[in-house]
């Protein structure tokens, strides 16, 4: 079984670190001339996959925009995910699931188990019921050769008050912040689960491209051997050409996620928009 880390590294090495979001907002459906329905999000998602399949290695469907259409929306999402994986793309399901016990195990099976209708290569998860609530999910990911991306430093402004708060848990270092504690606890699995010379473990982290990690007390050491999914490029204000400056020594670990700045180009312009984003990233890597 090929590990998630090795598949991700191969995808990034072959096609660069751009991750294309599949976010069928109502306004984008309208702009693309598609109906606000399950059929519309299906068509939207498949068109994005078709444009992305020869240009990038990673796509990230936003589950919420499919989920709002109920069972038909989930059927559309299953087809989009299946088509993307069949095309060789690494699929990160942006579901942000978080719970405890058997409920969280159920989410893990839904998104990561082989043969599940929603089977993806990785899923985003929330640690705010405690990092240990993710143990079962991480174990499932390791067994299945899949990955999880844990919310660590999100870009919504009100998150800073929570993520920069000092932890009082007995296992936390003195003065350690929530963001760093989450990354340290969840990322510990990478030390034992890395396969061979993989540069990425099964646990990655969501770190907003517009976030100042130092302000949240999020240390580079806690992100060791973790893939970093970085939303916020493009429409949210972060510039791809600044990736190396923003992430410093962590830059080689970053998946630069962009959605609206690509999808806004419309169905006829999305391919060219992806190419432009890739060029900017290439310039950043050689700056």
C-alpha cells in the first residue's frame, strides 16, 4: 500500500504545490450559467476536475456546497471525487469534521475507508474537542494509507483569540498556545507513521496564508514533516509570489490552496487561470 505522504510528494513533484479548490458557490454557479442544484454542482465539479487533471496534482472539494442539496448533492460529490481520483489527482475532502468516540470513527470511515462512496485521499478535521479526539481518525488514516489535515491556524479574524490562548492541560508546555499544542499533539503521529523516506506524514495542518504564525505561538518545530494546507491565496489577499517569504523554511511543505481566484475565470478561462497560478508559484520557488 502506498502511503499518503508518498502519493502527495509525487503529485507535488510532478505538478507543483497548487491545490485547486472546488467550491461551487451560488454566485459562481450563476456566473458559469449553471443551475443552483445538485446537477449544477455536479457539472461544476466535473468541469474543474477536467481542467485540473493535467495541470495540478491536488484538488479540494468543499463539502458544504454539495451537502446543501441533500442526498442528490452527496451523489454529485461522490462522482466528482471518484472522477478526480480516477484521473490520478490527490483529493482532499474539505469536510472539517470533529467529534468524539464512535461518531468520529464513523466520519473517518466515511471519508477515508477503502471502497466508501466518499473515499478521498485526505479529509480536513477539527481538533476543538481536544486533539486526542482525533486519535481514531489518524489511526484509520494510517491503516488506509490516507491523510488528515487538522485545523491549526485559521484565517478568520476571531479565531486568533482561541488559537493564541495559553493551554492549561497537564501535558502542555508552560505558555504553550492552543495552536501549537494542537499541532504538537496531533503531529506526534508523524514521527511513528512516516513510511521510509517520505517527507510528509499522514497528519497535515491547515495554516492560513494570511496568518502570522508567530502571533499564534505556532512553532515550526510542531509542523515538522507535516504537509501544510494553506488557504488564503488569491481572493483572500495572500499572493502566491510571497509563499517563500511567508512560510520561510516551511515553504517546501506548503500546498497553496486557491479557489475563487481560479474559479472566477469561468468555465472557459479556468485552465488559463490555473496555468497563471502555477507560473506565479514557480516564480516564488525560484525567487
